[in-house]
C-alpha cells in the first residue's frame, strides 16, 4: 500500500547519521531528504553533536490526527513533521530493525515477529565508528532491548516505564553520551487490551506526550553548548479489532502510515 510522496521508514537511518555527521549504515537506503534539508538549514551546514530519539510504540498517524490535543506538547516541541510508511509485517521488531538499519526486512533478517539479534550494520554501529557514544534505554524483553544488543555501547533496561523516563532525565542532565534512544512501549501495551481509542490507551498517549515534553525541557536546559537533533519517532500504527481490542501487522494504512516529529536546536553557548 504505497502513497505518493510518502517515504519508507528505512530512510530515517541514514538521515539520523547525516544529522550527526556519521557515515550511513552499510546496507541503508538514501537518507530522507526532508530531514537532510532541514538539518542543513537549521545548523547552517553544520551537524548535530547530540541526538535524542524518543521512540513510542504503535502511535498511528490516524490517531495523532484524530486526537491532536493528546500530542500537543510533541507538536509544540518540534517543527518538522515527516510522513512515513513502515514495513510489512507492521510489527515492532521488523519495523524498528528497518528504522535503525535503513534496510528492508529481507536484508536485516527479521521478517516476522521475532526478537533475534540484528547482525548487519545499524545507526548505532555507524555512530560508534564515528567516535560517538550511543545509549539505549528500554524495557525488559522488548525489541529495542534485544535486537540491537552485543555492541560496544551502554544499555539501561527497566521493568517500569516511569522509572525509565526518570532515569532518562537524569542521564540527559549528566550529558555523558552523544546519542540517546529512549523506547516507550506504554501506548502499544494498553492499546492491545483496550483498543487504539480506549480511554486508558489515550491516557497513555498523553503520558507519551508529557514525557517527551519533560525530556525536551531537560535537553534544552542542559545541552545549550551542543547542536541537538531530537525526535518523537514511532515504529508502526495500529487498528481496532473485534471485542474492542487493538492490533497491528496488516497491510493497511492504519498500521503502515506514521508521522515522525523532529526538532533541530542550534547551540546557544
């Protein structure tokens, strides 16, 4: 299900490396031009020396459009919106693998819902080769905590999402890493049990919105000496199924169409 002028999620990997001044992952497709042009303009030809990516799970474009008030902080903290189509099957390990390798599922090796180790080149490997220190914060047994392991970088894994977000804020304040990737499964977790538009699900989306705003406040306050490229960037969408439950994984726009939100912050000190 293709849509004109909507690039694939694979285009994000090289774009993130472009923003950071690192070489692209070896199997990645070309970078998303909306991001590269934005970075060039924002940093006047320079590069970001800090990346901050907040990765919510399953936040569909249609949900964002139908409930704009639940992502008002995300919108106020960012200025570039990038419409994307994610991969099939539209499930978390497949989509995040394509997101952070820039490659099709047949290339990176995850073609179904399985959390096996990615062995091809990733954004994380490219950043490490460029002399940068990336770090992943995620929940136990989730895709982000498992498929990108065994790299010379740090991983902080949590049982509780509130603990993770609080720790992320502390870590951002310390400014010891060059690239921070914070995964939040909360909307997806509730959506499967309550449906995409269930009150509990929408409350979790609002929590994503508040967490991103709080972490962006920390970034702007404590990273003034850095060029920063930040994003609110999900993996796939979702849809309602029988019984008021939620799901994803199908070749339909509700599951495939997503929209990322990015912000470049030039250094001010």
